[in-house]
């Protein structure tokens, strides 16, 4: 397999998604390997992150790579006026692959066009979050045993939520039925509803959020209302607490239903839900390690066969 970028989710075929899930399964069996020994991974985070950055860096470390990079753009030459192009070209002198989060939509695509080494999009503005999407797909597959024919409820900030935008695009291969649950201020953007129409994806829109609405859900995907995306803070105050998932709402849900959340959580999931057997968001975050190990290998040309026949597994 040749080296390649991972900057968007819509370019992935059904077969490629299932292939990456298989790779993640292998890493869940044995996450500690030396497949990337001698490699250098750069993590460039122009926007704040906890789980994404740490899981990328942990994935690199568990695969034997060394990690360079930054979590605060204020400590870089960008504060002196260096362009993104020059930053990428400089870092590519030192690293074999770059995982980058940026606040500008399309930044990862641009970086991939100028970089001589593979780029992994760790989130670009309100656009996409494809590595989060891969761990979401892996979490759905693990909990449901399939990606096919599922009822998926996307709840909260559907306007700015790049994770839900990516999930819609990825699930087009698997005949889902989506339920978009949001206030009108945060409704799913028109372009993603057009995408659903063009790809034969069934969806319904709701403004109510209660036990009756969610009774048929296989997956409830909660999202945080993202204060940092709002230019009008009054609008944020109006919508920030509109939908809160409470334990009492889960009495009559389907047995297989699982609750996902890309995190961080603010108050959209009550803390007593954490002990409910339907809660899966902490395990979901853990799955990010395996999904991102798979992505590093995918981008660096390491195949599923290489992983399955890997002699570098570290025991104990």
C-alpha cells in the first residue's frame, strides 16, 4: 500500500471503511507494537484539544514512533507571520506523517496539497473531523455488530458539529436512518440534507427531545453546543441547555442502544447517565487509540496483512 493522506471522509469507499475497522480491531487485540519504530510523527494543533491530541500521540508512542509538535500555536513562528504552507514544509523536513488540527475549514486539504509527507486531518473548523468519524464508526460497529440499517439520532449542535457532518458522509454506504434533533438555530445545514437526498439517506428532523422521540434509537449521538463557534454570545446562551439527556429518559430504549458523544461534555448528558449500561462515550474515547493507530499505518503504507503478521508485538 502506498503512503496517502487522510483529510476527508467522503472519499472513503465502503470497503476502505470496513478495512480500517479491521485494522482497528487488530490494534485493540494488541496496541503495543513497533510497526513505526524509527518514524517521527508530528502533531500540529492550531486549535485546543485534549482527547484527539493525546490519542494521536499515544497511538504514535504505542507503535514505537517518536512524537514532535505543539499544542499551542502561540509558541510557533506563526506568531511571527509564517504561513501555513511554510510551517507544513518545515515540519515535513523532520516528520514522516503530520496530524493537524486547524481552525480554518479546508486547512487540512490545503496542507495535503503542499506537503511531501502524509497529512491526517485532526479537525478543520466546523467542517470535518474524519479521525473522530473513524473511531465513531468503530464504536458503532463494536456495539451493534454491524453498520447496516441503523437508526442514528444526532442531537444538539448540528450546525457547527463537524463530527456529525463527517458521520453522515461515512454512513452513506450503510443504509442508515438519521434523526436530526436540534433547535432551529442549530439545525443540520442545508448542504448536508442535500447530501442525504442525493445519496438516498433517510432522515427526519425533530425539535423535541424526549423518551418518546428516542424510543427506536440504535445510537444516540449527543453533541456539545460549541461556544467557540458563536459570534453572537446571546444566541449561545439561548440554546446551550436546550437538550439534556437524563437517566429517566432511558427507561424504555432498545436494549442494544448506545449513547455516543465526541466529548468534551458540558451539561448535555446528566452525570447519572454515566452509570447506565447504555452509556458508551468513555469507551468510545478509548477506541480513538485503536482507530488512530490504524490511520497512522494506513497513511504510511502499512497493510492489514502487515499488522496481522506483525512480529513486533510487545507482550505484557
